[in-house]
C-alpha cells in the first residue's frame, strides 16, 4: 500500500468515526459498540494492507469481527462475546509484539 492509499483509507476511517459519533445521540445504545467494532475491523484492514508486521493476525481479527458483527441484530449476547474475543485477540497480538 502506498502512502496516498494509506492516507485515503485513514481519512475514510476518520470520516466514519466522526459521522458515527454524530449519529449516536439519536440511535439505540448498542449502536455505539457496533460502530466501534466496525471501526476496529476497518482499521485492521488498513493496517494489514499497509503490510504491518502482524498482517496475518490482523486479517484473522478482521475476519472474526466481520463474521459476527451483525449478530447484534439477532443475538446481543453473541455480539458481546465477539467483543470479548476481539479484546483477547488484540491483547495476544500486543503481547507478542512486546515480547520481540
């Protein structure tokens, strides 16, 4: 990924975050966590495309999020489990990074 593409994707993520923040006061409470999870998925993709040292792990995290993020619509507990799994996954990634 070249710098221009990286910058464009980061600006798109920033726009998503700001427009999401603006919508939150008028939306159901669980939309906030959903929007944060969606933002995390997008950021995983950006970092993986930038060939971050943890590309494989970031892609796996993004896939896990994308596979289960819409469970919010049918099973709130499954969505909460997804968030727990995502936190554990990023913790594992960070611990591996710090142990280098």
